[in-house]
C-alpha cells in the first residue's frame, strides 16, 4: 500500500494575550526610540533607528491577531483607532513638521475598516480603505495591506500571507531591518507570558509621547 503525506500551508503561532501585550510594549519602545532619533537627532541614531523598524510589523501582527479573535468587535476597533488617531494628529504634525502622512493610528484605523469590509463582503468599502485612502497615512498601502494580510493569515491559519506582509513592510522601509521582528515574535510565542492588558494605556502613551516630542521640536526649532 502506497501512503502519501498531505502537506498543508497551516502554521502555528500561539500568541496569547500576554504575548501580544509584550510585543505591543516592545513595539512602543522601538517606536519611541525611532521618533526621538527623528525629532532630536536629525533622523538617525545607529542601532536605535534600525531597531525602530521592528515597531510597525509588531504592531501590525498584534492588531491582526486581535481582530482575528472569535467575537472581535471590528466596528469598535475602527471607532477607537479613528478617535485616538484624530486626537494624536495635531501633535504628530507639530512633532514631525508635516500633516502628511497621517499618524500610524489612522493607518491602523483604515486597516480595521479594510478587515471589516473583507469579512463582510463589502468590495467598494475595501477598495476605498485599502486602495485609495492609504495614500494619506503612514506606511501607506504597505501598512494597511500588511495588517489585512496578517489578519487573513490568522483567520485561515496560513503562513504565506505573513511573508507577503513582511516583504511589504521591508519595501516601505527600503531595507530589511523589519525582519528582526521575526525572532522577537517567535520568542514571545514560546513563553506563556502573564501580562495584564492595558488597552487605554497604549493610546495614552502614544498621544503623550507625541506631546513631549512636539514640545521638544518647538524648543529646538
């Protein structure tokens, strides 16, 4: 009897609530260092700026995983991200000296809309959220698309969309430093982290650090 083995494209990344919280705070630290380098040190600090490239892929992966959880409230995520993104935008513009691209929370708000549109078979809304409006936000189409692809990966347990998502982020960065996010995620997935989920702390931190950077930028100008 000839026995065949069926190969599947399924993957197993166990990102529990604690692991997702850990990755989010690692991303926050990496993002903060990168932003300080841009505002205070003229755009680049060795090592700090390279590590900053892991911030977006970690945020995108955590968000996609959260949205793929059973019972996830996509509409609530869209509203929350949009609200905090609007609050953060004037500070973002003051800190970085330009209104465009819009801040990363608005990138994620668009990504949540795109996920909602795909999950509910709304092609016109998907076209607007993932095809038109990304021109206005940070990371543009690569940003929105990478979250959408990661959501597909978690929803359908397929590894290949994650590869495309990571490649898109590397393309947007014009370098491969985002690949450093891979070992960070794999390490986080191997340990059962017991960390509380401080949802509002994340948004408060984001707005607060932009406020500090806006003040610093004003002083240095």
